[in-house]
């Protein structure tokens, strides 16, 4: 897992912002142009492009420019980093709580 910490850090930092999470959520339905993505947000296009660059540098999205239109696509494999890390954490904590439960049950049984 240690070799995945840096990419995971990049992904988690990118997902820390609510605007970027909303962009990821929208891209989950399919590729869309930057203009369409930016529409619902009350920020300027240059400010929105900073979010796009952050998502792209983290590897969460890919952009392709065709003429004057830049289209964004979600990289679902990159989201798997977060899913895998959370699954590992879940297993660790489930194991810990199982052991705690066993210890408490053992304490209840001893006079």
C-alpha cells in the first residue's frame, strides 16, 4: 500500500473541494464539455478551469480538445484508488471491533 500513498493523496486532495466533487459526480453520467460542466457553478470560467486542472493533474479526469471545445471524461480507474483504500480501512476497523467484542464477551463470562 505504501507505493499508492502519493497518488491517493492527490486524489483525496482533489476530492476535498465540493465543486470538484460535483464535477466528478456529473462526469459519472458521461463525458461533457467544460462549458456545460461550468454552467451550474457561480464562478468565472478561469476559476472553474483551475478545478478542471486540479482534477486532471490528480488523474481523476482526462480532457480532450477538439477545435474550441474541451471535453472532460471521468477516469473511473483512478477512483478505484479511493475505493481500495477505504476497503482496506474497513477491514482493519472491522477486525479491531471484532476483537474488542470478543474481549468484552470474554470479560462478561469471567467471574
